[in-house]
C-alpha cells in the first residue's frame, strides 16, 4: 500500500465518524428518529450535547445527557458526549468528518444553511449532512414539547416514557421553585 492510498484509506475511515449535535432539552422522538437515520450513514455516531447554550434550558447538562443516553440505549455505535465551545472544534477533537443536522421544514433551511456555511468557513474539512425526519416528527421541537407538557397536554407520542416522567417531575419542581419566593415574600 502506498503512502497516498494509506492516507486516503485513513481519511475514508475518519469521515465515517459523524456528530449529531444539539441542546436536547429534552430529547424527543424526532431526535431519536434522526439518530436512527444517521447511524445508517456512518460507522460511528457521536451525539453531542451542548453544555453552554443561549437557550433558557429546563434540564441541566447532566439531566439532558442521562435522558439522551437512555433514549438511545437500543442503538449500537452511538456515543453520547458533552461539548463546549465551537462545534467544529469538538468535531476536530473527535476526528469526526461529518456534522448531521435535521431539516424538518422549509423554515429550517435558511438557518441550517447559514450554520453549515459558517461551520465550513471555520473548518473546511468538516461537512454538514442534512437528513429529513419522519413526517410525523416534522413539526416537533423540544420547546413545543415543554410548552405542551407545561400546559397539561399529552406529549406521550413525542417522547420516551422516561423523558415524559422527567418532564412531569421538572414541571412540579419548577412550580415549587416559583412558589417558594412568593410564599416567603408574603410571609416577610
Ligand atoms: N426532531 C425534533 N426536534 C428537532 C429536530 C428533530 N428532528 N431537529 C431540530 N429539532 C429542534 C431542536 O430540538 C431545537 O428545538 P428548540 O429550539 O425547541 O430547543 C430546534 O429544533 C433546533 O434548534 P437549534 O438551535 O438549531 O439546534 P439545537 O439547539 O438542537 O443545537 C447547536 C444547536 C448546539 C448545534 C449550535 O448552537 C452549536 O453548534 N453550538 C456550538 C457553538 C458553535 O459552534 N457555534 C457556531 C455554529 S454556527
């Protein structure tokens, strides 16, 4: 084997590692559907859970990771990791050649295109690959799921039983935290 063909071979192997990044606050069946599609396209998939996010998250990083791990435990070749800082740097550190993103609707496209192009400017060796989720999850997002759950709606079809329970627990703990200062203010 020549040095060139060895290099091609190595690159080929490295490109088979991909990252599916997100906030996962919490993971939904739409995300699970995406991961199931992504594992068919690569040898090894890392689900990257963003630690710091501008989003006002309900779940801590540890809670989000635990729910992601539980929801994906049936899948082989999937690893769940936390990342901080630039996504392309995380991909580089993990020797991953692809970023996987889902495009649910036309409205996602412009934002996703912008993100893909910025990531390409930051690191031209990393490609973004877009996958389409199953139709039934085309309109699902973590914030919609949280909103419906908070308003008492049925979200059983959008999340796993463990995530459903975690959401119910979180709604109780959030309402208790909100109530506590009011009570003490009234008392004082
Ligand atoms: N099923 C269900 N929900 C889906 C989905 C699918 N197939 N595809 C997308 N979504 C949801 C997500 O849950 C999220 O919902 P939310 O807004 O209610 O939380 C929304 O659609 C997409 O949000 P977005 O902000 O695009 O993605 P994200 O929160 O999942 O992840 C990061 C964003 C972490 C990938 C991005 O912020 C990042 O790369 N951060 C690192 C810093 C960096 O490198 N910045 C430069 C990149 S431009």
